[in-house]
C-alpha cells in the first residue's frame, strides 16, 4: 500500500483513462501467480463495463533509489476517495471480507470474517440485519422483493456472480470482496442498499490461488457463498440472471472481447513483463503464458455458456 501527502501526490494519469486526479492511496501488487500480469486487470475492467463496482487496475515499473524492482499491478484502493469518486457516502460503512467466515451467512457475531475499513465508530448493526435477511427470509419471490431487494443491490450481485464464475475465481465468494452501506440513505431508496465491490481477481481464467492450473470445464454457475443458491432457487431471479449472463457472453464476456482485452494489455507491458520474468529468474515464456490464458478464455465461453443455456 502506498500513501502520499497532499503535497506529494502524483498528478498523473495513473490508470490510463484520461483522469488526472491526484491519487494519494493505491496498491502495488506483484503478479506472482499470474505470469501474464493481466488477469486481474481484464476481470476488473469487465466488471465495471457490466455496471458493477471494482477498482481500476493498471501497471507500473517500480524503482527504489534508482534501482528497478520489476513490473507491478497498480490497483485503486477501496476507501473514502474511491467512494467519493463513485458518488457514494464517505461516511457510510465499508466492510471487507477477510476470511471464509464472510460467507453471506447469519452468525452470532456478524462481524466475524470482516474488517471494518473506514468510520470505525459507526454503528455496525446493519451488517447483522443484512445477513439475517439473506439467511432467514423465506425463498419466495414476494418475500425476497419485500425483505431482500430493499437491502441489497441485486444488480451488483448478479454481475459479481457471473463474471467470477465465468472467470473461475474460487477466492472471492466468501472473502476478498467489500460491502458498502450508506447509513444515512432514506429507507427504501436504491441508495440504502448494500453494494458489492470486487477485490482480488488474479486467481482467474484457469489458475488457482496458488498459481496451479485448473480445468476450464468447471460447471459452477453461481458462487460458493450461502446466499446465491437461495436467490437463484427463485424462478424470477434465476431467469433474470440467466438472461444477463447469456447477454454478457455474447458481448463483454465473449471470448473475442476478452481476448482483445488481453492482447491490448499485453501489448502495453510486453517489454517490462519479459524483463520482470527475467529479473526474478522465472522459467516462463510470456507468449506461452498468454496462449494458455487465451485458450482458457475460449474454453470458458464454451463450457459456462452451455451450463447457463441449460438453466
């Protein structure tokens, strides 16, 4: 994590999107398990393009006292400035799922598995109320409309579920995500709903959290959290999810679109990526690693498309 003062913050276009906003806080992550360096970026980008919340990701060469230390992913922090950039209340509650106890299940201590990221003095009863509703609300459309929809932004939830199941992210549904809640929003308004914010997407598209390959024919079409099976047991929500998933597979999540994202990102970082692999003496050929990623993307479109079509 890097943090700059008001005087030292870099007034540059950090995320290559034309926005020079003087970032004071961001994260540099080593792409150790992903030899292509781009899995996290393409996943976060497609989530945002589909209307979900996710940090911006770009790349940076890191120098310390003039010595080059390699190529890193530059990741936007999820914090008060992030909330402000998305017109969300900076005085709200922001929880981060830190371990598998953050499994969307009611528990005696609702905060178990979560870190309170900002505004530590805020009341936190809201998280327990959400988890109780997600766990105990009767699985009927009427009950979910009355009890769940006012509490949770289901558009966020659908995007989070479909992108990460398509990408085979096994490390997000019970941890490595954020929940934001505006405590001051008027009850019953969209602003009063919890929002899901994605975090950590390098273990995707055919590799596990330890960098080991995964078979790309995985059939899982919803997450391993405790809420998605209940939500998609209701026909209307399943129908909405299926339609959105198939539409995304024909557009932003299509193999053609995702492979273009890969090619664009790799073309920008090729020299630095190859130098990084050599700097850390990794026995990896960048082009071979990219070919593996592109093949995984193609195979995922075929495998998950057949599964979702059959729902």
